C-alpha cells in the first residue's frame, strides 16, 4: 500500500458510512466498513463482498462494530448506551463483536474497531475492571483471528486512553484516531492528544468539528473537512511526525443527505490530496 492512501468510511446496509455505489464513484483505494447486520455477516456474504472489493481494486482496512440501542443524541445518552461499557448489554455485545471479528477474518481484514464507550476516568471505579476484562476477551478473540482491535478516540482523554490500554495488557489493542471526536466530546486538543497516543495509532479518521461552548457537557458540531478546529495541515504533519503511513479515512456522518455527503467527501478528497502532496514532498 502506498503512503497515506485516501479512503472513506462505508457501509453495506448499516451505519453512517457512504453506500456502495458512492464508493465506486469516488474511486478511492481503501475503505473502512461499518459491520453489516447479522444476516449479512455470513461467510457467503463476506465472500461476495470481498469479490466486489477485489473487482474494483479496493482494500477494506478495518471493520467497525456498532450495536442496536446505541444513541449519540447527546453526551449523557452516549454514556448510558454506547459500546461495551453499559453492563446490562455487555455480554451480548461482546458476542456480537466476536461475530464481527469472524466476519472480518472472512474478508481477510486484520483490524476490528469500535467505540468502547465512556470508560470511567478512575481506574479504581467499580466498573473499570469489568470493562478491562471484556476488552481482554475481545482482544484474545481477535488475536485468534490474527487481528488487531482498535479503540476509536473521543470519549476519553489521551491520558485516560493510555491508562486503559496499559490496564488491558494486550499488544494487539491499538487506536483509531479521530481528531474531530476529541473536539466534539470536549476530551482534549486533538493534536496534543495525537502526539501522546501516537505509538498506538494504527488507523485514523479525517473528520472535522468545532468546539462546543460547554466542552464535555454538550456536543461540538461536525463540519466539512477543513472548516473546523482540527487544522488539517497540522493534523497530517503530526501524523507524519509520529510515523503514521496508513490510510487517511474520510468520515462524514450525514447519511440523511447523501448528495451533500458525497459532495463534501469529494471536497475532502481534494483537500487531503493537496495537503498530502505538500507534506510528503
């Protein structure tokens, strides 16, 4: 794979990614895939999708898990509903993530990813050890499938994320770094965070956002790439500084407006192409 191929977050039947026809039209070399619904995660479905990817010369670099019952309506709702943190759904969601890992293996993809949810800031919190343990179980299942597990940034500070990764003690646990999420959740300056967690970053999102007037209390606002507070030139320069060479995966979460989504992703491709050429001179 070339240095910093540009990709897009995509979906077959679920999630916020762009649809398959748009992937073909954009002509990008890589995608991250939001895991399809359970009925479309069979070995047969995986082989069919893999053949489509091969026909168009597209590499799937990660499969992202998501769950029924999750809501990103506001920060308190995310705390209650997202990822492997909520205790009442943890066992069922672990089972589903293991199935997603098996589906990814059938696609020959070596990375599974997810938002784990709001891990408590204090490692002594009574819930902390249970979240560490379920993450270990998922890491071990991924290892058996020769995969890495990537945690997407957002809900934790850089320091909190590092503490959690060190607590899990699994060397296939890595990070999918999303700079906009640090801003949207008010969890820290994205560039400073990227420098701190750099050794663990194996995949990234290229997404932009603006700060809330109450960071950490209310969400910031996602905006088209280059129009927010991340600073894309600074972001890519920092990716170069930490030695990251993988895909630059564009994520634009407006599936309710597919025409605008496609147009803004096209603009993002152009912006990243220009910045990449300047930084990789």
